[in-house]
DNA sequence: GCCGTTTTCGGCCCGACTGTTTTCAGTCG
């Protein structure tokens, strides 16, 4: 059972409790939901923690839920859960992933129409709505019935509560809508907030905030956005619509003097905000998007987010850190890490040119010279070319040696001409790297005779993703043990929304990497963002060093560095832990070290 | 059911919007 599935199970238990008696079980419901969200963000599989007898340190999981989990992994089910969930129709649960359906609505419908089959319940509800029977139900009406059909229709096309966009998709929507918003005289400033501002690897819906002295006017303008498919809601300070691509955009508008609390509130995360408000209660304050309610009941407003945090007795916290992982405590102690930023980056070490290396995977589309020009634009001091190794099955060892010899000479020639061209103190040095597969056996996909034709390897996994934990761990460590292997590229090999990624013992790999003076890559490709931020956070605690790379297959893609830096920031990395913030001389001495 | 820089008992974030009501329940973030 995966963490996702366990989390869903706990949420279902919470839903069953709220159906039974929401008041009576109020705090159990919150506890189960908290445990679910905590389990969802674990970096280790619960099942592994269970095997290692290590279920004691999961936040939100106490004695009671821990014992339920023990029973779950031991026997495959939990008698307490069965009792609680058995009191409602099993047909309730599939409905809970449909937007606008909560426990109460799902229960009322399944109960009244006696729906018991979880496999057909969605189709059953659709038929009932189409035949007009739902509108006749108490507390339902024509509009609710229509809304249900709408929600079911969108759900069938993939719009569930859990579907999420990758960052560039969300970013494009946000920029489009912001550009449109700024055309209105009622819009002073507009910002992208929520998980997009926190740069989470995926975004559920696009949250925007506007400061305006005429919120109604701003909302009207927002609602006239030309590329929307339908309105979801529209109030006096908030509104939402679905874009033509069926992505949800939420807006909140407040006057400029309340912009600080608005930014803070709408950036989240939910867990960060809850923790911040619990902290504020101890001081006698109550926080909301409107400002801070003081003990005497008056509302203090903030035009800047910095002032809002400062008033609570803490430093401003970078949005990427706002996940309630201890950032509030550090902000109070005025001891937050100074996060790495894009301008700290001095080189990109994972790029693919179109140099004819006859690789096992894809080539890039631009020449080395074109990629170098882009590196100069970005004011880098160095760029590493790391095309895939020549295909081992298609070539003899001799042929590979010949290809790599020519490539080495080509790079040396390129460096020579770059040195002579040096202008305006702008120069860049080319580093001769190679991305080499770690085969299932742990062997490197390159003959040893060719090792000296390259300065260093990025090693990576491109096949046999499903290996057992222990075998996978050994494979990676063996692959990284070659003295030339300095960087483990896109370590989990995940593809967001597509492939889950491998499951080795990360703790063991982190220890190896730190001890052997090697580095883990943070891959900036938006569908990868790999190492994922939560594992970066863990690896940092084990003194692992990182390199942020773009994995570009075209010069223009080197701009993706921004996304990788965001992953690093979400993992709380400072400049010291990111090796490609070093100057050329220092970086060179690391990459050539044995 | 969880948790501890006021607590091993007694607390537990805060508000917006809609559809159905005529003061609220349900959902969402």
C-alpha cells in the first residue's frame, strides 16, 4: 500500500466520522486529516518504516493511529476503520474526489437513493440528475442538480481534486491573466500566489491577488476574462473561473493598505498558516487575510508582508519555505538560512549539444558554440557538455574511443578559441563531461579504456526502474563508485504525472555521496524537478552537496535553471551546498578531484 | 486523536461564497 493510498484511507475515515456526527468527532476528523496530509508528504514509504519498526516520528500520527497502521500492514485491514466506514455506504467514497462533493452531499445522495455500489455510483448519480430526481430532494434544487452534472462532466474529463499542473503551465496561465488584469484601472498590483509562489513542483489551481481601491470593479474585470470556459463563483472580494483549458483560477482582492496580510494569507501553505495562527493566538492575536485582530478587538492592517511577519516577532520567510517544517521557529530566532538564488549560479553542467556522438538516447538541437553563446548571455563562468554516452550496443569499443577522442579534441579547440576571443571580461570555459547510464548491473555504460577521454561523468538511470530497494541501492552506489562519476543525475528518474521514480534507500545513498565528495543533481526540467524538494531537504541534513542543472537539449532551455533553483530553495539550500555557485577555479578543482 | 517555551489536561485557525434556507449547512483554501 502506497503513502497516497494510506492517506486516502485516513481521509475516508475522517469523512465517515463527519457523516456519523461532525460535532462529536470534530477533533478526530481534524486529527485524521492532519495525519493524512503528513503521510502524503513523507519521503519514505510507510511500509518501509513499518518494516524498520519506525512509525514513531511521523508528525500527526500518535499512539492510536500508529496502532491502526501497524494493524493495516500486518493484516491488510483495520477493524476500527471497518467499523467506522462500515456505517455508511461504500458508494460514498468514490464521490469524494469530485470537486464540490464533500462527505455530507455524498452521504445524502447515496442514502436517499439507496446507492451501494462504489463502482457504478458516479454513473448512477449522473442518471438521477439527468432525470431530474436530485432537484426534488430536500436542500437540493435545480441549480444544485445542474452543478452536479457540471462537476461530473468535468471530472470525467480529468478535473479531479487531485489533478495538478506542472509549473510552466501554471506560470503561463498566471502571467496571461495578470497581464489582462493590469489593463483595468481598478487593478493597482497583481500577484501570483499559492503553491505557484511557493514554487511547488505541481500546482492545483492558480491563485492570484490584486490590490485595489475598488474591489468590485476589479472582480468585474476579472470575470470578463476572454479565455474562460465558465464562472465558478463571484463574491465581493473573491472570485474564481475555469479557463478554456479547464484550469481553475482564484482571485482575492483587497485595498492596498491590506496587501501585506493578503499576500501572506493567499500564499499559504495551509499548514504554514495554521501554525502561524496558532503561534499568534498565544500572543493574543487573531490572523486573517484582512490583517491582525488585536486583544482589544481592533484590526491592524499591513501594506507589506515584511511588516506582517515582523509584527508577529519574526523575520520575513521566503515563500518556498512556508510548509511548516520548522521555518516559523527559525524566523522567531532570527536564524533563517540565506537561500541560494538564481544570480548565485555560475555554470550549467548538464547540457546536450548536437555534437554527433551517436548516443543511446537523444541529442540536443544546438551546436556547442550556440550553447556557449547562451552561457555567455547568462554570465556563466563555465558550461559542461554532457551528451549521452555513445550507444554501447551499436558500437565497438574502438569506435567509441574514436568518437570520444574527436569530441575531446573538438572541446579543446573550442576552449582555445574562446580564450582568444575574450572580450569585456566575459568568458566561459567548456568542461568535457558525459552523461553515462548506470546499467541494471551497476556497471557504467562506457568501456574503461575511454574514461580518460572525459573529465568527469554524470551518471544516471534510464532503464530498469522497478528494481527492489536493496538491489537498486547497490546499483546506484556501484555506479557512483567510479572515480570519474561525480554527479548522480536526476536521481529518482521520476516524470511528474507520468512515472513515480525509483525507490532505493536514500539515507544510504546520501551518506555515500557526502562521504565520497560527490554531488546529487537537482534537475531543472519542469517534468522532472529531480531530486524532489523534500528529498533535498533530507539530504541537506546529511551534508550532501548539490549541483543545479538544466538538462537542456536546446540553448533556450538553459533558462530553466530558475526552476531548479526553486527546488533548491524549497529544500532550504544555501549557496554553500550548491557546487555550481563556486567560481571556475574552485569548481574545476572539485570536478577533477579523485 | 494529537500535542506541549503558559498545558500529560484541555485546548484545537479563519474566513469567503453558494444554494438553500430565512439564519444556515456544506465546501473550499
